[in-house]
């Protein structure tokens, strides 16, 4: 189809055509970036945690006043929890991956005299069954041995005295952290340093264990320490059981713990999955808002195209009638309006791509976002061409139905 | 005259209900979305203590060892250690000063049907209440002597007073906190500064601390610290760090009534750092900051990035809606070239036509604005359903209400300007002839 007559017609409607192009461009730019943002959010929401997510439940207790016999209390609690039918493993923990409740982090150094830490890693600790309870997969080395564990209060006292012998000596790291600290080498037997050159030897590597929060510091930079926690340290109990048993186990665990010592309050009782959902609630909400904005934008733009196309069809009824009378088929008229829309959309999309790139650059400098992948450009273009064609179809069909006899009537 | 234009506008709009509906809808959606997000942004970036916040300063010093120090670049620590906090407090160089930290205490009342529960708490020194202008419903705060004496006294919030004492004047009553008996000396009235500027290590918004006790007494009883603990060297946490540990976990706030006093206080912080370095406690050269409330909030990027992003997105959407409306309005006005040509031929001036068309776009804007206002109210209701901690604060205030209406009217008149101007360019003779 010859596009010259279309272009010359558009020349006479410069302002209207420019507005339509601008609208398509803005929509294209915003939609490209919004879809990209949604992708980023969903990627976050689906991050692997490394733990047996559907088999864990968590109970956190708050003690009323000081706990004089915290270690004995913890031992009693753990023994009682293990006896609950369906429970496979139990451990106290400070923090769970991708869960609300804060985290403990430290700077890792590769040499004793290093000034700036290489990475900020997070610190998991709990008790002798931490690795098995969380369902972590060891890919190299071993789990801690019984004689490597130190109680938290003993370790803190040793730290304050400056007695390095009283501290744990070994550590388990994630594969991602090992790869970051010693690229291409085996991490087993290597030493990392903390604080004022306190050495820790790597004895094991787990496949994956995400950090609780501060994901921007490296979502998989986690370490596990042979430190035992007690009831007074603010730890949670985490129980592992078969997925269908979770509700029952959680209820039984809370009841048993209250029975053992009624002088405490249940602060948290939930499955791991519930905690994870709460952690990502904001990301989900933001993704929802973005979907809403995209839908609204597309609808408004489509309605705008329908409105303008209808106006043009109305304005050109006479011309269309003349063309029809001179032998143009309905298909010719239909294609005329479709081509016109295609041309306008193409101009809009070209401008929109530039805008999308600009917005992405702005977002990159303000919100730590990666570059917009190139695939978004053709996809966005296709989407807007499709939207334009769908929107113009109605008015174009109406134009095609204008009878030739209109040419002979005076309006 | 304007009444007549209004009548004309109304008739014209009614003649094309679908097109008019589209324009109103576009404006309403754009205004609704942008006002919703703008209101949230406005609420979240507000001044927590209007009238007081410019005299409140947050001193920062840097007690860390020399490891990793880049002079001029490294920011000092965001909290203070126990030793530094106590030193600065006792120096009394500010008009008022308070050392504080957050925590959580178990509340268990004797002879009460109420199950024991945990309440967020603030452990602070006496100046907290007068310095932040805390209003009291019953009683009052405590004085410096109570801090000195490690007195077991407590101030509670109104919601907690309602929950435990049924809303009655509870001053003089006993409340059992973390297993110890405390005497209630005051009940706070309606006071909930947002953002929670004095401790940004907990929830930044809608943090509802129910219990305030003297810092000294909280340490005697062994109340749990909650918030952030940042250690260096071989410092190690535990929940409540040892008072000698190289860890910061307390907030120190000062009131300095004039800029001159603030400058003097800053000088004092430098002197203090130098003195501590001479004593061997500090290793770094003086690295101090003295930010007031708004500077402190700004430094901490308190307003969530998502909220800024949403506001930007909504204004982008409004722009698309406006372009859309301009296009439709232009189409509508141009379609009436004939009518306008007749009016011009009959003697109407361009100005009159322009005014008439602007009136028409103004009417569209007003209806769209009212629609946008309703949508913004619905949008804010939706925001309050969101999981974010600030969600409950999202309410429209009179200032934002006015902004909404002005924005709607301004936007649509702006959107009407170009089409009206274009439509006024008609040449009467040409329009008459072509028909």
C-alpha cells in the first residue's frame, strides 16, 4: 500500500498526530520499565533459600524477666520438642533465610591485617542439629563435630577477655561465599578472619543458604558457626517435620512449651512459608501496583486511539465516500486506517524506546537497578503495535462501512 | 456571560457523552493515581515534630579503631556506646539531652485476667519528655534525680493504659515490667511522631512504644535491648551488649536552641573526640556530625524508595492521561469548526470563543478532579490495606485535598489551552463555505 497519501493527510493533522505519537511513546516507555520492575520483584520473591522450606515451623518465646537456668531450660525444651510425633529435627536459631526478624552480620577478611572487609556475610548459629534441621545440603567437607561447639555466653566471655582459644575455631560457608572468597580453589581448610584477626577454618561447604535480609550485600553470603544458643539469647526453636504435619506440630509444640514453663509468652509461631511470605509482602504488593498501572496505561492509550480514530473517521466520511465511489473497496479503506495507525504507532514506539532507555538510566542511578535487557525493546514494540491495531479496528471497520452514496450527499 | 458559556459547555459535552466520558475518566484516573501516591509521599516525608525539629540535634562521633578509616569519607557511627553516651549526657553541654535505646518488655499484672504480653519499650533519661514536647494525659515524666536513683518508675502510652488500667488515671499504680514492679508516674496523651525519628533501627513508621522507663532502671532489671547493635574490633553482641563492649546501641539526642549553640556543641564534640583520643580510647582523628531532625531523616533515606518510585510512576501516568485528554479535546473542538465558524461570522471575537472553549475544558477538569478525588480516597484505602508498616498513616489532609482539586483544574485547563487555541484559529469564511 502506498503510504504517501497517508503521510500527506497526517501533515494536515500535525498536532493531533503528534499527540497520538507522544501518547504511544510515553506508554511504551513506562510499560517497558514497569514490566522490567515487575520481573525484578518476581525474581526476588522466587529467590532460593537453601532450606527445606515446606518442612519447617518456627516458635519464638519471650521470657518474663531474667532466665536463671537458661541452658537447662533449653535442653529440656529441645528434648520435649523432639518427642512430639512427626518431629524429625529441632534446633534453636537466631535467624532464618528470607524471613523477617533481623540478622547478625560481620565483615569477612582474607588476611589478618586487611583494612576493609572483602564481603559482609551473615552469621547462622544455633545448635548441633542446625544443618540437618534446616535441610542444608553439604557439597564439600563435613558438618561440625560435637567437640567443636561452644556456648554463646562462653564465646562472648572469651571474646571480651581476648582469649581466642575459647572461641569456635571452625565455620561452614555457602558455595557462593566460597566462590567469592577463593575463586576456583577449594575452600576446605582455608582460613578467614574476623574482627581483629580472629581466624576461622572452613570445614564444610553447603550448596545454598540465603541471608535473612540486606540481600544487596550478596544474597547467598552466609556462614554457619558451631555456637549453641540458649533460651535467654532470644533464639527461636525451628522444628522439621513432613509438610502435611506442620499445623499439628506447631500447635503441639506451642502447647508443650507453655506446659513446660508457663512463665513465657509466644512471640512468633508460624511455618517457614508464612515467614517468607511476610518477608516478600511488599515486593508482591509493588508488583501488583505495577500490573495495575500497566493495565490502566494500556486501557487509557487504547481508548485515546479509539477516540481519535473515530473522530478522524467522522471527519473524513465524505472523502471516504468519494474514494468508495471512485472504486476503492472496503478492504482498501480498512487498510488505509490500519496503515495510518501502524505508522503513528511506529513513530511513537521509536520515540518510546529512547524514552524507555532514558528512564532506565535514571532508575539505574537512583534505585540500584540493572540495565534494561534488550529483549524488552522488541517485545514492547510488538505489544504497542498490537494494541494500536486492536484499538483502531473498530473505527476502521466503521469507516469501511461508509457507503459510496455519501459522496453525493451534502452533509 | 460566563453562565452562558457554562450552559454552552454543558450542552456541548452532553452531545458527545462517550468522548466526554473518556476525557473525564482519563483525568480522574491520572489525578487519582498521582494524588494517592503524592499523599503517601507527603505523609512519609513530613516533619515528625513541627516547630521543634530544628532545635533537636543528633550528635555522631566515631569511637572505632583505625581499621578501615578513610579520613573525610568515613561517616561516624549512627549510635553511641554506653561509655560515650554517659560521658556526653553528664557533660550537660546542650540545653537538654537524653540518652536512650529501644527494647521490649513483658507485662504481667498481678490479679489480672490479662494474659502476659510483650510491649515495645523505650529506656531513656529524663529530658526525653520535655525535649520532644511529649503531652501528658495524666501525671508527668520523671526527673534527673529519678535517673540517678535508678528509680523504678514508668510512663505508659494511652493505648496501654486503656488495655491494662481500663483508661483510668493509673498514676501511682504498679505495673509489672519484665518481672519487676514499676510505679506509673505518667500516661502519655496523643503522641506518635512519624517517622519514628529518634530511633530508626526499629519500625520507621507507626512504631507504637507503650512503655518508657529510666535507662538506669532498665539495665538493673535486665530488660532486653532491641534494635541495632554495631560492634567493631573484637566486640561481640549478645542482645544487650556489655557496658564496656566496643559496640554502639544507644541514641543520644540534644536540644540546642540557637545555631550558635549548635556550632559550639559541634566544637565540643571535636574536643571530646580529641580528649578521648589522647586518653587512648579513640584511635581516629575527630570525626563528628551534628544533624538536626530533618537532616538526620534525609541522611537515613527514611522515605522508602518504593514510595518515590510509585509517585514517579503515577505522574508518568498522569502525563499520558493529559496527552490523551488534549488529543480528545482537540478532536472534539476541531469537529465543531463549523459551529465556531458561524459564531465567528456572527461577530464573536476570538477571545470570546477561546473563553467559551476553556470553560468547557474547565468543566471536564472539574468533573474529572472530583472523580480523581474519589479515586484518590479509594486509592488511599487500598494503600492502607497494604502490608507496609506506613500503610496505616495514609490519610488525606486538607492541604492535599486542596492540592488535588487545584491539580485537576490546572491540568485540565492546561490540557484545554492548546485545543482551544487551535480551534480559535478557524477562518469563518472557509468553514462556512465548506459546508
